[in-house]
């Protein structure tokens, strides 16, 4: 079940609402259950947001490896590959950041 604090909008997962809202301190009586059809977008957004975060973390690894390859400077071809990989990963991370910011503005982050 998903519960929403009627004071601040905090979303809580569980069979019952928390005794007090972790965000604003409101009592459990201030919570209401979110209907299943309304909860489905929260669940889907959480999944997508988690995928974005996993991808971002993996891109950090790509950036680190690429920077090692650039530093190694074996030959121009290798440096070119590593530079393109790093730049692509940096660009993808910017896109992820923008997408997650859009999710937050749309209320798709909880």
C-alpha cells in the first residue's frame, strides 16, 4: 500500500502509515491511502528513476576507465576511442540529470 501525508505530501510504502511523518512530523491520522490507479504512476516512476540512477553510476565507471586510457596515451587511436567514450558518458549523464529534474517537477519522484 502507498500512503500520502495530507500535510506535506510525503509518500510512504507499507501496510500502515508511519506513526509520524518523517518529513513534517504529522501524525498517522494525517495520512490517506493512495488509490491503486493513482499509485501505479509512482511505482512506474520509481522503477524508471532507479534505472536512471543505475545507468548514471555505470557511466561514472566508463568516465573513470576512459580517463585512465587517455592518461595512458598509448597511441592516437586509443586516445580517440577513450576520449569519445568519456565525452559520450558525460553527455549521457547530463541528459539523465535533466530527465530526473523533469521527473521531480512533474511529481514523478517520491
